[in-house]
C-alpha cells in the first residue's frame, strides 16, 4: 500500500463514497467503505463536502509454456470438397516430448506474472476542488482466490486516511 497526504483531513469528517464504475463488485466495495468509515467515527452522507472516490483494476497475469497438445493432433485438409477426411494423429510414443506410453512429467506451464487486483482511492474537497489524500493498494491473486481477499484491503486503506504511507505490506486473510 502507498498513500500521499496533501492536506490534513478535518477530524470527524463526513464523506460521500463514490465508485468510478457501478459493477456489482464495486457496489459491494462501496458498502464496505461506508461501513468501515462509520466504524472509524466518520460520517457518511450524500451531502458531504469530502468525496472519497475509488477505482478498481484487475490485471490478468501471463503464463508461458505448455504449447500445443502433444498427445492428440487434429488437422484438416486444404481440399474443401469433402472427399478426404480430416486427419487425427494420436501420439503413442515420442522420445522428445512424451506421449501416451511415455508421458513427460515436467510442468510446462509456468506463471510469469501473477494476476493482480488494485484499488485506487482519492479524497477531494468539493468546496474548493483540492485533493486532500490519495492512496492505492494492490494484491497478487491466484486462480482460486475469491473477492473476499480484495474486500479485506478496505480497512487497511481507511486506517491510513490522511497519512503518507510508503510501500506498507499487510497480511490479507
């Protein structure tokens, strides 16, 4: 997590929480922000002068390896008359890559860059247009991770409101 405080937040501030898109997940996060803000003694109101805006981003990871299926190969003839049928080749034994009888047990697919989820938060004063605070947090997520882990980022962000934070790590359950 990182954050930059440009001006102090008034104690007991009132916030209007606004997601930049109204996806189902962001509406859940909006409720989480509102709940955590109220737990911390802040007021949440549509008429508030301070606007807490958040945006979320999913970044898909990248993988390498794998390659084409080494056990079954399907190919079609360039002749489209229908006289010659498509070819199917079954790889029973291959000394270079393995086949059905001698499988190659090495893992060929590796994650090069994990998928990640990021929340960007800003607090602006609508009376004068000045930005008071800006923070962001990101987490690497795996294929089986659920959205509950991303929701756990919100208390960390709210606890840091008004503070400057540099590369703070935190555990997510």
